[in-house]
C-alpha cells in the first residue's frame, strides 16, 4: 500500500483486500494517514508485524497521532500489529524495490515512489531537478492535478501536463483532484495517453 487514507476500510472491503505486505507513506497529512487503524484486522492475519515506512518527520507525526498503537507501554491488546521504519533511499518489499523520489509540497520536501516501471507522485507542486532523471520513460506515472487555478502547494492541471511532457511516460493518470475540476470537460482536453484516475481504477504494470 501507499498511504492509508480515510476511505481505506471501505476500499479494502470493496476490493476484497485481505493481506497487506507493507505500507509506504508519502507524508503525514490527514487524508493520507487516517485509515491506519483499519490495518488492525489485516495485521491480525500476519505472523509478523506489518512494516510501515516513512520519512522521519511524518513517521514521528504518525506515531504521535496513533500513540496507542506505537506506545509499547500502553495497554491496548488489540492494537494494529504494525511496526514503523524510517524510510531510506529505497525499500524492498517481497522482491519489489520502492525508490524514494524527493518532491516539493509548498516549502516542504516529502516522498514519491518509483517501483518497477511505474511512479506515484502525489500531493506536490514541484519536482526537484534531481528527481526528473529517476522518472524518465516510465510505463505509468500517477501524479496530482488538483484544479485549473493555482494552488500554493499542489499541482494544477496545466503544470501536471508540463511535467508529463518532460517525463514522457507511456501512460499518465491524474489523481488528487478537487471538485473544481470537471471530469467530463477535462477528459476531452487531455492527450490520448493521459487519463483522470477514479476510485477503483486498476492499472496493469510491471512491478
């Protein structure tokens, strides 16, 4: 998994997800972490704790918000069986390597991920120059396109299109969109290799 949003429980039930090997967190905003507690029933199936990976700052925030999960001195026998790890340059999960990609969200740096021939870059407004070399010629790139008008910390659709042209993936999907972006209208304006993502979308790629 990448992030556990507030809708994670509903999505997991709908998609029949009954096993999670690991969770990688991009950052610690509420819309990316508040589903963590719904890992509990899934973690009970694991022989070992589910590993979670995050940069130091978001890991500390997650540990503070879910202190009843991570505080070993607290009495909470049905806590999620998870274990937080600080993210390095990359992490291997079941043979798949997830490489951390530095991104900018306003004035803050946090993580996107490259894995196999895909990349996931969400909730950011810029890609540092050094990250572009890690993102060229992917089969699939998923990135945010919040709306058409400027936003101080998140990509607008025009910027997202410019980044796609520079990265040159074979397919790109826009996510993290607001209600200000008309799905029908925007779809007609996009190049053939770019689509708007939607909840439940399945994208085949090599991991």
